[in-house]
């Protein structure tokens, strides 16, 4: 039997087909804390509870495309930093049917985000991760995202995804401290990131204290 003959005779209906979703944890820094975008569910299951933005994966789209679609539908943003996080496959995770979820996380500067509308809201990520009252297994997804981000801060430039194109050194240090959950010594921090940044000719204005110089990330230090 040739492969084409085999495929003509193959009956995919012989095997159960789980559904596949993409759930995305969009993180930003607001009010001096790492926060995550959540949706107040308007329908069953888990009506009234918080969940992450998610979509069922279309038959003709990739997982990355589905994740981008989910984020665009809630934020209007495209081409933002996203990374696949983990696959969640507990048979009981969705009461409707067998659903496998591929989770992603995204990082966006607060300044790039419009105020959330309707059922969308930003919540402290640590509180969501610790809550036992979140839809599906989304508190575990948020906890996994926090851990991934914290681990990557020390060996990648991921923190730069949470600042504007131009930033001050205190702003950048604040992002590092929030992601790591600890205070950093100013001199040590600046020495550590010196090769990753370049100064601009711009300074902050309108503040009562001395203007701060603005910096940019070196193009060659890709995150």
C-alpha cells in the first residue's frame, strides 16, 4: 500500500479529538508591581470569575498566530514580545470537554497600553498566582509566567520589554527590582547594564528635581 492509498483509507474519526486553546498572560508594570491582564468571564463555565485572554486555535492557524489574535482582540497591539510558556493537559481542566491549552506570556510597557475596557482589567500578578478562585487553571499559568520571567531577567534582556524605547536608568532599575523581587545597589546595577545601553541627547523635563538623561537599548543586545 502506498502512502497516498493509506491516507485515503485512514479514518481520523477512529480517534477522539481534544480541542486546543491558547491562553496568554500579558504582563506589565503598573503601580510599582508586576500586573497581568485578566478577563471577567461573561458566560459559563466559571461565569463571573477571572481568566486569561484565550481563544480556540483555528484549524488553519499556528499556535503563535492564535496567541497574537488573542492579544490583539483584547489590547489592539501587534508585534509585542511573546514566548510560549507551557502546555496544560489535565483531563479535568475544562468542564466542557477535553481541552489542551498552550500558554504564552507577553511583556508590554504600561505606556503602550490603553486603559482596559469592559470585562478586562489588570490585577497584581502575585495575587492571581496565589488565588484559588480563578477560572480553569489560569492561576497556575500566571505563576509559571512569573517564575519564567524572574529566571530570565538574570541572563537575558527581557526587562527592556517593559520600558519605553527611551528610558532613564532609575526607571530601568525599578523594572529589574520589581521583576526580581529585591532591591539592587545603584552602582552595581549600572555596572551590570553598562554594555547594554547607549545614552541619548534627551533629558527628562517637567520634574522638580534635576533632569535625568534618557537611554536606549543597544540594538545588538537583542532580548
